[in-house]
C-alpha cells in the first residue's frame, strides 16, 4: 500500500473570529485605510408636509395624533420655521407613500 496522506478540510473560522475581523475592517475604513467595503447611500426625499396632510384629508391635530408627532412640531414644519430631521423625514416619506402601513404598524405596537 502506498503511503496516503489524509486530507483535512480547512478549518472554518469561528463566529467570534469573523466578528473581530469585521470590526477591524470597520475601524480600518473609518481611519481612512483602503479597505474593500460596500457603502450604500439612500437619498431621503424632502416631503411637503402640509400638502401631504391635506391630501390625506387630516387636520394638523388629527395628523399629529395619528402618526405620533407633536402638533407644535407639525406647525413648525408647515410654516417653515423648522424642518424634519433624518428619522422624521424617513417616516414622512413612508406616510406619503403608504399611510395605511404606518397606521397598521402603530396600531399593532400599541
């Protein structure tokens, strides 16, 4: 018989070692090192809150109550004194396209 070497599978990295390697990649990327990473940027639209609210047939008080905004915040947005920040803009964009989905999610959460 010929002397046969037993072939072994390469050892699989543990979950912990993969996490540590991923974190090191993230640190390297933040520090400006050349790392092959994928960055996804999403453009969140600016929503005309007043026209959207009117299209839905809601008063300011009803819109604020239905979707969890403070009435004063809604007034400030509509009058141009302040503008929705990132998370609020995302929520407003979803309300503009799928108000029933937001209502359903809020109803199920409460």
